C-alpha cells in the first residue's frame, strides 16, 4: 500500500477508535474484546506454541474432553458397530461446539453492545459489514501489516477444521441476532 493509502487508513482507524471510545460502552469494547480475541487465539494455538503448558487443550485431540467424548463414547460405538465413524465425528462436533459458540458469542456480544439500539434496518446491515470486516481481518489476515492486527488475527497454525468452525460461527451469529430481533424486523 502506498504512503497516502496508509495515511488514509491510519486517519480512518484513529477516527473509528475515537468514535468507539466516546460511546458509553466503548472503553469496555476496546479493552474486553481484544482480551476475548487473545483467549480464542490462545486456545487455537495452544498445542503449537505453548508446548510447556502441563496439560493439553481440552477440546483438541488428546485433550481430556476429546478423550472422554470421542475416544470413550465414540470409540465404544465404533467398536460395537465395527466402523470408524463416531470417534472422528464426535471429536469434530466437540471442537465445533467449543470454537463456533465462542466465536459466535464474540459477534453477538458486539451486536448487543453497539448495534442493538440502532434503527432495525441499519443495525443488521452494519452487523453484516462487521462480520465482513472481521472475517477479512481475522481469518484472511488482510490487516496484519497495520498496528497490532497481526496479534489478534487467527493464528496461522489453525487447521482446516478451525476455519470451518469460524464459518459455522458466522452463520450461528447471524441466526442468533435474527432470532433475538425477529419481532423488530
């Protein structure tokens, strides 16, 4: 990006951060939301970056929840039927329920904090723009060269399943926001 484009981006980003900070819940957003993103990224990158953590990520393969749900229950069903189906499916569903609900909750929290009180047509449109911007920044790493966005975007070590979970979280967030506000629309 050219110097002029970078300067324009910096001016727009500073204006957006100032507008967010001037709202009633803006300080909360600027402090809490990055912490939530760091928590999500920590759980995604746990097995790859922090090998000295004394126990594995509970929802990743090898974690105690995965051991219980996928290996014991799914493995038991597989051994009864004589297939290798339930163990990987239960493992995938466990990861999906954890990461998708976590990421969908992040988006729904953003909607409830900032967009719920807007006009009904504008709020859903701005929410769609938020999801688009967040996806470009978080999963596609398009803003990694600016500020600290690279610290908050999805770790490069995220596997394909995590990217599927993110897609499911977008659909889930849209459904939750629609369901919460269907009487308004």
